[in-house]
């Protein structure tokens, strides 16, 4: 059984206020979930969004916990238990998790990707690029985690520190050289990335999202920026300078700074030469490459991939070749063609900016006639973005069908009412309301004519619909495929 001293576990965390008890004693396990504590374990009491771990300190001591990391000392201290008072239990947890698993991030070339949109695509494509170059690699993403080529189910965009470090440790044990992960704003502000040693950080863009959690745009920006503030001086920081917050991200970073742009001079410059429904021709730093991706937002994603791949020393002579071999990530501008020559685009777009980007892309493609958009908004999330999403959908579509999208604990009808705020009579004449998402998708496909495009936005890769706290199987892509197959019956 593994035993590590408390002093060793906390050696890289420098905000310890005081220690009460034997700091040299060893523990046989580390947990922040009181239900998983065993005799001899260290318990990290974190004040989370739902519950405060400090309330469970008596329970974990009764269960045999040998030590407790906390921000508030219990009124009664128990003999033979070491209490470590810290400024931030969440930050300490990251450092402890890294030490417990042998600092696996230092044994990998670890790249983190943050921003409102593009995280999954960029992290996944970099993982594919590394494997194309002959290296073993790992991936932590919204869609799926991978230990080299072995899939591991993903439940969060960025997992908790113990899970992150366990997975990184498994990557090291599997012989991986590279690892790529999405860094969500929640993860940054909740210190889930503390203690990790990144060699590369990428900023994609920033638009309205998650204000139900962060409350203000400034807090949201600060959460993203914190990732770059934590980068070490041997890392590289890559930012999209076409985004108004691109340079803000790098203001205080110790890492070497690099930029990418589609509009102005930058270390990595891109340009769309030709756009088709099945791909594009891009120019990157003066060289042309034919890719299987469509739209400006994907051009930015590929530019970020090229920049990062260059800077983390993937073989330069094959970068453009491998870029041309990459395929779109599941549920990200995934295109289906019906026998009646209607194109269906399934995309994860669930923010106003993402919807605008996808619709701008569709409209830029030659030969597209009308666009029908199927759009919903998630329940128990930022209500302020709902009418803005509808406005962007109307701006880019001929017809908009408002429907359900993970209503969670809200009534779908109420969400749609929020989405209809501030609409004119002319606006409402181009809107249909169909609460049943399956029927909404099928209606859009049946209404479309040859040359039309149906955008099905919001869920992308997700294979469930969350209603009243229960996840029911539901996959937008399956509905489209079933519709296509119905032509052959």
C-alpha cells in the first residue's frame, strides 16, 4: 500500500497557514469526498458549489481519517489527527493530487486549451496530430478521454484534480509523450488545474457563456486568464489576437508569448482561400492546405492546432500533411446529406457567438439556398443569453424552430418564452415553436427543399436529453440518420 508523508504531499503548495499535529506522518490515501474516506486517509475539506466539505470533518475522523486539510479549523481538535490550515483547500487539492500520483504532468508535454468555443476541437485535433506523428498521446475532453487509443468516458469538460492526475498517471504508464486537455472556466476558478505543469496554453476566443455561475463577464474573463497566470516560464502561451480579450490573457503570464490571426500580422497567420460544404483551402503562413473543415471558426481552430503543434515540437515537415488528414470532431459542424439533397448540420453551438459563427459559415458556402435552424437553450443556465441566441438564429436563418434542449429542472415552455423576448411581429412570422425536439428536427428536415441547409444546434455530440434531473437517451445525429434511412423503406 502506498504511504506518503503530509509534508511531501504539500511541498509544492506554499499557502499553508499553520499545522496542528504531526506533519511528518504518512497517509495511505487522499480524498475530498467524505463518503470515500478509509482509515489512514487524508481528507481535503473543500467548500464547493453545492456542499461544504468542512461540515463532514467529524464524519471522516470517525471513519479513520488521519489528517485533514481545511480553511476553517474545527472547534475541537482530535488527538492523533493532523490538521493543516490553508488559504485555499481547492488549490491545495491540486498540488496534493499531483504529488500523490508522482507529478505525472511533468513527465508529459501537457497542452491546455481554454476559451468559450473551440476547446474540444483543438484539443482533439492536437491529440490526433500527435498520434499521426507516431507518438502515444492522451486526451481529456468534453466528448471522451483517451489513454493513448483506449477510450475513458468523460463526465466533465475538466475533471477534478484527483481524476485529472490519475488519468495523466495512466497516460505516463501507457508510454504517452503528449497530453492535451480542455481547461474550462469552472476548472480554472475552482483550482482544478493547480499543481499541473503545462508546457503549452491556448486561448481561442471569449463570448457570453456561463454567467449563471460567474455572474459577470469580468469574472468569466478572470477565470480564463487565471490559466495563463499559472503557466510556468518554460511554457508557451498562444493567443488569438483577433479576439478583443486575446492580449488580456497574456498580460501576466511567465510563458513565452505567441499569437495567431486571420486578420492581422501574427506569429501564425491564416486565410481562407476557398470554402465548400465538404471542406476548405486554407493558407497558413504562406502555404496552402486543403482541409476537411468548413468556416472561419474552424480556420481559427486549425490555425491554433498548427501553431501549437509547431511549438511543442511535432515534426514540422508533416504538419500540413497531417492537418489535411484530420476529420471534424463528432457533433462539431457534422454534415449529413439526405437523398433529397438537403444538408443537415449538427453542431454543439449553444452560445450566441457560436450560433452566429456556424450560420455565417453556412451562408458563406456557394450553392446554399435557405437555412432552417433548430435551436433551444439549456435549463438552469444563464437566462440572459436566451433571447440573444434567438436573435442570432433569426439573423442567419430563413426560418427558426425553437425547441427543447436539456431543460433540466425548468419547463421547456418557459425557456422558449425567454427565447422569444423582444421579438417583433416580423420576427415571430419566421418562428415555429415545437417543444418535442425529435419532432422539431423532423419537421425542419421535411420542410427543407433541395439545396437548403438544416442547422440542428445545441447538443452536438451529446446522446441524452436531461429532463427534471433525469437523462434520457437522445441523439440529434440518430434522428437525422433515421430520417435519411426512411427514404429507403
